């Protein structure tokens, strides 16, 4: 059995902008798990299509139950091959990625097609397909379920990272990440708490002064 995923996404940027951003996606605040990217092959075909192959290195922590199945010295880095075909005349870009290590545990294959949105020529639509498989006897179904859930989570991060880079390339202020938002909220909470503490001290001081004055008046 193979787990299958199909999803459609839309980026509110032109195909040319998305094409440019695709090669500049890393690093971004949502891709800290991507360690390296290297172009291992690139050529332009006679019909003016751009063919590329990249090698990506990512960290991908295994679930605890999977760690028990593998030796402690097994590398946690995942090596990903990415093939892409860019057709500038028809304004399409097709990518195909798959992992080349940890294949016994799980193989995740992804195919994406980027093309001009049919409803808005200034937008870009992405058709994303994925196949998750495992050859581990007895636990392959659990591994596939885990892999599919992680893939869906990574798709969300990928889209946020794409939007972040597009905003930077277009000279806009990128939206704040959840970490940045949480940090700001924490700092604001600290400031509010500090202000409340200072105010409480001030009120306590005034109350003590007033009480002292009342006691002095009683002795007069």
C-alpha cells in the first residue's frame, strides 16, 4: 500500500515572480530544517527548457518508536534529490523530489506543477502530489501514516516560506513568523507585568504614607 496526497495551492504572485523565488527559497524562517542545497546538474534543452537537478540536505527527526528500530549511529539527515523542468514559453515548472537515504524506513516522492492560475493571470497555482511508501515489515502502515502527516505539515511551512521570500523580493515587509509573534507577545507581557508591579509598589507606598500621616495625627 502507498499513501497518496493531492493538494492545490495558490500564490498571489505572477509565475515569473514565483519562478524567481523558487531558486531563492532558502534560507527562510520556515525552513530551518533545510541545511544545504547544491546544484549538481543544469542544462538548457534545444527547445529552450531549463533542466536542473539539486541535492538538498534536511534534518528529519524520526519518531521515538522508529528510533528504536534503527541503530543510534544512523544519520538523522535526509538527502533529497530534486529534478525540475522549467518551460518559460508555456510558463510551467514541474519538480519531482525523493529521498535517497532512509529508503528502507520510508520513501516520500513529490511532484509539483507550477502554472499560471486559470482565474487570475497574476497569480500562480501549484498542483502537488505525493506518494509515501515503506517496506518495513509489520509497521509499514504506521510509518506511512506518520510520513503523510509530516508531509502535510511541511507543505504548510513550504507555502509560508514561499510567501515570505516573495514578499522580500517584492519589497514588502514579510509577515512575522509564529516564533517572532510569540516573542513579541512575551516581551509585551513582561512590560505589562513590570508596569503593573511598579504601579502596585507606588500605590502601596502612597497607602503606607497616608497611614503614617493618620497615625501621626492621632498622637497630636
